[in-house]
């Protein structure tokens, strides 16, 4: 009879959870994340390889050898091979005939037939223990691979495997059988063990030893039975196996009957043994019960003494309280907790020392317990200490019933939690209140605003407003008087804001110098605006701080609920937008948000987004406005002006995008690009049109650029990259930029002047009173603002200012450039006053580089210079001019 082990439980992927120890489970958990990722790919790989093996075997199958006895053997294998087995209850192992049939097929019909039959038998038998199709295909692929590898290994080692079955018993035959057993065992157990190792995250050797090593005996038995059967079939024909089938069946069913009878006998013996054990336990319990009755009196007495001792000396406060609330008995800890003596407490009730705000909840619990609806109660409450302070305690109360089930009294336990409550209060204050001013912070303000918004949604007549405030020029106060004075100013502003609003309103500090006010439940929008005006007046009043009279103002944005809001984020956003609008309009004022303002904010946001990409996309262009030498009448140079050709909106005015670039600091890379491009272009014109007085280029520096610490190095690098002489570059700085920090500005101007570049003060006369500082600044040129030039013929005061600036520049040996010249009369007047240079629409508007070179050529021809005299740049100079510039 052929015997083989049933290994379907292992291959189904369902090992017993008890088979792994606690340590192994811990190790598996630590490795699971690393190994589990390979489990599913491996589970699909084996069926795929099995399918390849089956297709190959089907192609190589020697169909001429397939006969009736193969069909009978295959039928027996598929129908009965894995169903007839003997179970060993100790190891939960079942010995079947399926693997012996596969080994027998291998010896009689070769590797291809055996691999196909093994795959079919594994697939069919998997329906009895596996529900997943992937597991069924895995089992089929596994048996196909292992059988094919076994056949190939035996054939490679000892020769054609079919011929072995026809040989007489020899050492070569025995070696083939042993090799067949060993290879099948290693492959057929190694692949499932590897899969389980990946799934459980356990070492491969540990899984293989615990679950598969013991099956080696069954493989040896199956291979031996197959070898003996093969010899019988070749010696006595195939029908020797048919004759043995009834004998095998009789032995199998006889053993099964005997096993069931033996199992029934064992169960009866176990039941009798359990009954005897129960009798012994009952007898022992009766004996112990008698002993307990003897000592129960003593135990009760000791128990009462222990309770009294535990009650009196407990670390927590304990008391017996009557149903009317009177103290019946109290311990020392409770007396210490509330500051009263035992005699003082016994003359009162718990209501007398309970905080009034907590008394209602305590009485509700008492009535519930008296009515039998509650047996115990636990609550955090406040006691009033004898000294008058509040004591927090966690109080637990339990009912004690009489024999009729009615409450007699209550057992109360109280534990002091005052320190924990104080710590929680401090954490709460730190989380929801500003440490400097004591005002609610942004988180708490937003929560109050959310509740107000929900109420407004339920009651349409409930109106409210949000004010967003920013202190004007707060940075200047901080920088000039110090942060301590700045903090005092913030506290003073907080106090003034609280004095301007009602108790139901909320004042909050959002951070820095930003505050927010929630006006809750206003009767009309005009009331909110009246409070806003009052706040403006209060903030403008001087503050006496550390011996200084500090003057400030605030810009306020107002968002009214009548607009209709769904979220707190929307109303805060709109109030913030209105506040920035107030700052743009001159500060020290308020603006009420409207839809136009929102559209403007959205448009600005879109403009900012496009501006960030404009430089990369090459949408900027430098325009050039000629600067004319008024004395000689020729072209002196150009002023570089930035233009933006938007792909959708066309040419955008600098007045629209320059402020956005300033706010976002995009002006820094943009300004650097303009400086490089202007220097490169003018140097190219200088090569083409050389002259004794080469063309100059004037470039405006923004305030953000001027404050850059690497500005000097940047200018020096651009001059080197473009090859432009430093004396041909004029950097224009506004008067207000210099006066913001005169000392720092002077230091920066001197560094720039050390490069030999020319420095010009743009829009001179429109800034702060700077005449006293002018001689200290190392500047070369003053530019008269167009507003004075345009009013010279109509306004004597403007004419006087222009004349004064020209005279002052002459005294300081500076050149003067007049901007905005539009008429011949203005030009003649400036010449008469001694102005050196001028620019304006009278001469030309700002033009592109292509149009500017035509002006240069025209001026060249006018002065009678031939282009043939132009200097052609060398190859090195051309490469220098055309070099790529990286921002």
C-alpha cells in the first residue's frame, strides 16, 4: 500500500496560531513590515511558474505512452488519493495515498505526466480546504513545480526515470527512490515555508523546522511505497495494484471503525475521571465550609476593627452622610481638607460648605440616589474652606441600604485636586489668552466668532461686526524706543480697546501689533461704525510710556455680518482685506469691506501669482527714455523703465504691479534683472556708437533692493559681466528711502560711490526735510520731480522750488536733471535757470530697445559722426555681452 502525508493545511496558508510561541509572535511583529510586502507578489509568482511548467510538460508529454492503466491511475489519484487517510491524533497528521500515486506515475510514465497529474490533484483537493482561488492555484503550481524539479533532478543524477521502473532492484534504483523522496521533500516544503516566513515575518528556518521538518518521514514512506508498487506492476503487471485495492479498502475501514470505538472508550474514561474529581472537590469544600463557620465570628469582629482603622487613617477624606445631608462621621483627612474640626462638621451638613455653583448638581445626585435611580455618584466639586478659599475635590458617594432595600446613609470619599485644577487653569490660560495683554488669543476669538456666526444663522435679526486693527508705524516705535516701550504700548492699546466696547463684545490680540474686536449683537451697522470711530480717537490720544509721550494711530478694517458669511475664515479674511485697504489710503482711518474690495483682493492675488512666473517666462521688457543735455542739445543717456507684457492682459502699468512686487519682495530679483539688462544694452550701444562722452544709463533702485546687504557686490558683478564702465551707470534712489535711516543710507551710498558709479536722488523735494543732510550724502545728481516742473508756468512757488534746487546743486557741485518736460517753454525756462539735463515727452516717451537705438543713430547723424567710425567689438567682448545671466 502506498502511503503519503496530507499537507493541505500548510499549503492553504492557515497555520495553527498556537504553533507560534509568544517570543516568536513578538519577533514576527517586528519583521512583519519588512517581509510582508513580498508576500503577495510571491503568492502570485508560484501559480505563474506552475502554469509555465504545466504548459511545458503538456507540450513535451509522450502521448504514445498514455494508456488505460494511466487513466485508471489518474482517476484513482484524483478521486480517492487525498480522501483515504489514517489520522494520528497526537500530531494532527493524516497519511494518504495521493503522493504515492504521484511518485508511482513518475516512475511509470515520466516527469511530464507526473507533473500534470500532481497539479490537477492538488487543484481538485484544494476545494476541500481552501476558499480563495489564489490559494488553489498556489497549491497546484507548487505541486507542479516540485514534481517537475524532482523528475529532472532524478533524471540528471541516475538517468531516464522511466527506465528505472523496469530495472531489477539495485543500488541505482534505491538511490533514485531516495533522491526522489529528498528533492520532493525539500521543494514541496521549502516554497510553503518561504511563503509563511514572508506572511508572518518569521525566520525561514524557524518556520520550516516547526511546520515541515516532521513531514520527511511521510515523503520517505510515500516514495518507498511507490518504488515497491512499481516493482510489483513491472513484475506482475498493472493488475497487481488492482487486486490490492480491495485489501487496502478493507484495512482502511476496519481501522477507522476500531479508531472510533477506541475514541468512545477514551471519552467514557475521561468522563468518569472528571466525575470522581468533582466529588472530591465537593467533599473538600464542605470540610472547608465547616472550618469557616468556626472563624466567621472572629472575622466579622476583625473586619469591623479594620474598617474603623481604615476610615480614621485613610489618606483621602471619608465620611458617612445621612439622607438629609448631615455629617454622621468624618475622618481626619476630610477635616484637614476643608479646615474644620470633627465637632464643627458634625454640627452641620455638606450643603453648608459646598460652593453655591456646585450645590444644585450635588442635590440632584442626592435625590437620584434616594429614589434608587443611582447607586454611586462621582463628581468634581468645590468646597469652601474655613479660611474662605476654594478647594477642588473629586467626590465619590455610594448608597448603603437596609434589609428592606432603602438607603440608610451614604459613604463619601473626597480627594483634593486643587493643584491639578490650578495647573489646568494655567494651561487653559496659556492656550487661549495672550500672555502680554491678557486678552483672548486668536484661537479663543475664533471660537467666540463661530458661536456668534451660528446664532446669526438661526436668528436673522442678530447683527455683528468684526474689526481688524493694526497699529501704524509700530516698528518705528519698537526700533527707536525699544521693545519694552513697544510692549507697554500694546498693553495700553489693549486697555483702551476694552474701554471702548461693551461687556458682551470680545477684544483679542492676534499677535504682533494686530488686534481684533467682535461687536456682538449690534442693533444697526451704524452702531458698529460709531464704536470704530471711538476706537480711532482713543488710540490717537498720546500715551505716557517710560517718560516718553508716544503718539500713534491705527488702521481698521470692518466686516459687517449683513454681507452674509458662512465661515469664520471668510469674515476674518474680509476684515483683514479692509484693514490693508485702510493702510493704503493713508493710515489712521477705517475702511468697511465691500464686494468691490474683495474683487480687488482676488485680482491682486492673481496678479501676484502671475508676477512670480513673469520673470521665468521672459514677459518683462526694459523701455528707455532719453535724457537730453539741455546745454549742448544732444543725447546724454537713457533712464531704464520696466514694462510687463502680460500674455492675457497685455501691457500692465508699473503703477499696478510695482507695489505688488515691493510687498512680495519679488522686486529684488526683478530689479537685479533690470539692472543687468540695462547695463548690457547700453554697453552694446556704446560699442556701436563710440563717443567722447559715452551714453549713460539711469536705473531706479527700490527700497528693498537698497537694503540688501549684497547690493554692492551685485552691482560690481553686473558691471564686470556686461563690461560697462562704472561711471556710465547712474543709480537713482528716492529721497524718502534715504531719510528712513540716514546713517545706514549714507554708509551704503559711500560703498556704491567707491565703485565709481554715479548716484542720483530721484523726486528731490517731495520727501522729508533733507536739506540739512544733503551735504553728507555722496550723490552726484539731483532729479527735480515732474510735479514742480509741470507747474512752473502757473505756480510761482513751484518755480521758486525749482530755482532753489538748481542753485543748491550748483553750490554742492552736483548735476541737475529735470523730469516731465512737456513744452518748449519749460525747456527754455530750465535752460535759463542753469539746469544741465532734462527728460520728458517733449523729447520722447519711454520706448523699446529697438526704437531707442534709432534715437541713438539719429543723434549720431545729427552731430555729424559717421557710423563707419564705429568701433566693432572684439570676439571676446561679444561673448562677454552675450553671456547668459542667471538670476
